[in-house]
């Protein structure tokens, strides 16, 4: 077990994202009649947001597609998609990002989530 715990640094107001972050955890239940129902549970959390590859606009014959990504470093539990569970969504500056993958550094007190911008429509 590592002796360095950076969780205190990740709550420093000089370092964390001042506009706030929201984690949306999605759960789907199926009724006895076979009808699916989706529930979203929001949770405000703090973390450090850094750029991924940056935002870009992909132009194709079918239309334009905005792409972007970011990395969130936080002590909050964030989850990518796994069997039987949807990936968490992170809302930052009014934009929704889906957790694509996680780098686990829990022995140091944090996780890094790599997030991709969700499509603007649809």
C-alpha cells in the first residue's frame, strides 16, 4: 500500500474545478411485463479537469460531428460501462461526457476518468 495520499490536494479550492461537476449514474430496471425504465441519479462532486485530445469537428458526407474529451481526477467513484451497468456521465460546463475508461489509483486516494463528449443530438 502506498504511503502517499493525494486526496487532500484534490479538495484544494485552488486546484479543483470551480464551476462544479455532476456525476449521473444510470440504472435500468425491467418490470414483470418486460418494460424497461431508466433512472438517472445526479451527484455533485469535486475534481480536477484537464484536457484530453481537445475538441474537434469531424465533417463527413452525413453531416458534422463534434468530438471532445477530458480527464477528471477525483476521489469520487466513477465507473465506465461494464456488463450489466451503464457508464457514468459527467456534466461539466453544461456538456455531458461519458466515462470511457478509468485509471485506478485508489491506493493513492484518487481515480482518473477519461471521458468522451456525448453527441449533441440524439
